[in-house]
């Protein structure tokens, strides 16, 4: 097989040097401000949905994991014997939670 585009004379080293030193086109087109990954024009625009998610995240971060006032109220009801559980409602909620987890 003969490769015709490579010079056959003594200019082989010069040909190789020229081709290895050539700048790839994508690097030559990069502007100086973006070259270092920094640009004075960089900015981020968040969607309305992402701003809403951020608000929810902030509220959850400030909400205590245990609602002490609710726990205390339930403790008092249990101690006084006034706390009653509706077994039908409880079973219904358990089944709904189970089914929703199965669908995920």
C-alpha cells in the first residue's frame, strides 16, 4: 500500500513537525476570557420551579424534625386515657402508603 500525501523526500521531519504543531481549530476559536474558564459575562438564571424548590428546601431546613408541642399534646392524651385510634382510618392510610410506594 502506498500513502501518497506524505512527502517521500528528505522533508519528512519538517512535515511531521508542521502537523504536530498545528493548533486544533476548537482551541484557536476560544476567546481569552473563556480560556481560563472564567468570563466576566458568566451568570446563572434559575427557573421558577428551581426557585420554588429552593424555598421549600430552606423551609425544611429550618423546620424542626420533631414537633415538640404536638408530641407533648399526644402524651397528655395518652396519659389521661383520652387518646383513641380509629383503626379503620389507620388501616386505610397504611394501605394507601403501601400502594403509593409500590407505584414508585
